[in-house]
């Protein structure tokens, strides 16, 4: 799903984000959930190997609210990783940069566990039409316009001496699906289907969004695929993909 050079750059940015607390507007635009991968994917189609593992739920199609992960298996985990930390960032033009570790859990025997906080500080929450999400307001239906959500989370791996070493990712490289935890301050549905020709560097991208978010934490699945020489498709949904399970994998920096 991600091109190799973008993956490397993303990892370097994340490490800088944790160690130095710095970022930029360009980092913000790349974190737009609808365009984070698609431009690079359209330019260079890169395939990663993968295999199957659920996200820790008994029912893989369960879209109910999460409270964390308990003993999920992780591929490619290096032995020096002893902790998983959930990192959240505020990176926009409306205020100072801010980053926090909001949860910590153990890593052992190629498994990780982490308990999410019950709430997220309002400063990290934003409208579905914020640039961090990228939905076009006139083409999107939101059940509650006062709802605020966040998708600005990373699950980072730390060594015993508290050094960030990489990122935990949840994906199926064959089908290009990726899953990430999102937070919502209330129950809200967000639906959209339109063609975006403005926000993808002259590519024409069909955007489909079907989010049935519960108050609290949710697993959101997204996929960015190439459909033609200068066309693509982005899908964002709370429904677990039916065309192959996702696995947790550790991506070392």
C-alpha cells in the first residue's frame, strides 16, 4: 500500500516527532487520511508480503467500540522492543505543535497489549471536515455536526531504555487494507461517495466513506488503490474487510 521511499520517510518523521517534538505543515497534509498514501501509490505500486491475524476481537466483523488490544501477535517484532506506546499529535495551523503519549503497554513473546484511555483531550479532536480527515463537506453526510473525532494516533515500539524503535501497523498488504484506531466524542455516522479531482495532485480519486463510529475508540479500515494511469479509489469504513484478514506487523525505523 505504501511505496518504499514514502514508508522510510514516514518512519523518519515519526521518530523525529517522538524524539524532538517538531513537525510542519507538510507533515499535516501527508497525515490527511484520504491522501496519506494514494499519490505515492499511484506513482509507484509497491507490494508487501503478509499473512492473516485478527485484531484481537472474537468476531472479526465486530465494529463496536474498542478499549485496546490484549495479547495480539505481531510479526517482524525485534527482541529489543519491550513497550508499546500510543502517541497522539496536534499538527495544524491553528495553534502550537503538541504531542503526547496517552497510553503504554507491555510487549513480550511477540505479542503486545495496550489499554486505551477512556477519553481524549478536546484539543486533539476535530470536525470530520478538518484537513486532517480530508472529506469534502458538500459531498458528505454527518449525523451530528457537533461530533469531533481524531485519527492522529500511532502505536510506537520502545526499547527498555525508552528509545522509539518503530511503529506497529495493522494491514493486509495483498488487499491494501489498513486498520487504525480512531476516537469519537459521541456516536456519529459519516457517509460520502464522490470523485475528488482537487486534492490528489491532478489525480482523479473516487472517495467512499461509511463510518458508523461509536462514542470512544473504533477500528477504522482504509484502502487506497490504483484503478488507472491517473485514477484511484479511497475507501474508509468501520466494517471489517471481507477479502482477507489484517495482521499486526512491526515496522522498524
